[in-house]
C-alpha cells in the first residue's frame, strides 16, 4: 500500500472482524457483546488446553516417564 492510501492493512482487518462479528451475532440471534465475550471465553479455554498439552508433551518430562516406565519393566 502506498503511504497516501487511507486504507491501512490493520484498519482493513479491524473492519473485516467487526463485520464478521456482526454477521455471526445476527445469524445466531445474539447481541454483539455476548459474541465477543463468548469468543474470549473459548479462546481462554483453548489456550489453557494447549498449555496443558505442551506441558504433557515436554521432551524432558516424556524422557523421565519413559525411563521410569523402562525401570518398572526391567525390575
């Protein structure tokens, strides 16, 4: 985009998200603030699950579990 262009990429993205939120709210027959808060709630839960999964799949933790498992099999 040229510097004199009034449409910056961030402004376009913000406008598209606002339109998408409005369309989603109307299609679900919900007020827009409720759509926003529900989206934040879902995002928080997904982030928590991803963090939990990352801790579970940590290479150091996995190697400890495997070593303990092999020790139990040998002993």
